[in-house]
């Protein structure tokens, strides 16, 4: 079965550094998402992306965050200057045009900001 | 805004026991409701869904019924197995959105099934 892959599985960085989290969505999907889960809290929506632009973003997704689909297969989340509170598990997801409500999630990138 | 509340967990059961995980929601629109499951080391997977009142979603022996009058979507299974041990997330999606699906999740419930 096709799956969403995320790399790396763990990322450790220093506060203030830039990080890029990478995702390869399922190949024929058109909608792409980033969610995050801070330890002990709910999974939260960050952003959705369709037709090469952001279609919706949450209040969490401020100017420090950006997303990009640099080629036909990758979908990235960049955090420009990481803060301690950015430490979380970040999940990428994708869905297709005919079933936008069925999201396929990757196994996540655990980001630790020191 | 929209929100989802799950029963406070974790839940520990013996094999073949009956499972209920409670989920209630608040939504301004008319949402679709979901249960996602996360097995150790894996991503969240859609377990079942329901899109309108009184719909019952079912998969792998799990069931949940969309109850609009009680704003609930409780997950049930008649006889759990050790392989059902995972984290279960209740979620909703506002169907009025046309630009993909923004899910609102509950807290997640860790289920452990002992042999």
C-alpha cells in the first residue's frame, strides 16, 4: 500500500537554528498537510497546501514557518529560527481529490530544540 | 471553534474484553467524524468515519455511530485483541471546506490489551 514517508525520524537542533522537515506524499495525491503534536497535547493542524499554494493555515503557522513543494514529489516544512516551544512530533499528511477527508499520515519527525 | 473531547485514558483491558472509548464534539457546522489509530512507530491511519447523523462507521470489528443529539461518536469493539494495542484519536472535519480537510483531534487514548 502506498505510504507517506518523512525524514528524518528524529531531528535535534539548537534554539535559533533553521530546520527543514521533509515529506514525500503519496504520488497521486493533491492535498498536503502538516500537523504537530507537542508532548502530552492534542495533534494540531498547522497548514494545508493545494495547487502550489497554502490553502489554509492555523494561528500557530506564523512567519517563522513556511512550506514548499520544490519538485513533483517532496513537501517540506521550514522553521526559520527554532524556539524551545517548537519541540514536537511533526506529521505530514496527504489526501487525494476524490476523498479529501481521508488523510494518509507519515510516521512523523520528532523535533527537539535545545 | 470546533473541538473534540475523548475520555481520559489510558485504557488497559484483557484480551476478548469489550472496548468503549468515549468521544464528544462541539462544532459550528455539520462535521464529518473519524477515528484514527496509531500503532507503535507508525503514522495515524484512518480506522473508520461517518459523515451524517445516525451513520455507523465500521472497520476491523470496530464501530462508531454518529449521534447528533448527544454530539458523540463513541468507539466500540466487542472483543479486543493484543494487536489492537495502539493510540486511538477521535477527530472531526468541517465539510463546508472545499480546500482539503482540516482535522480537529481529540487528546488520543492509549489502549493496551494484555493476553
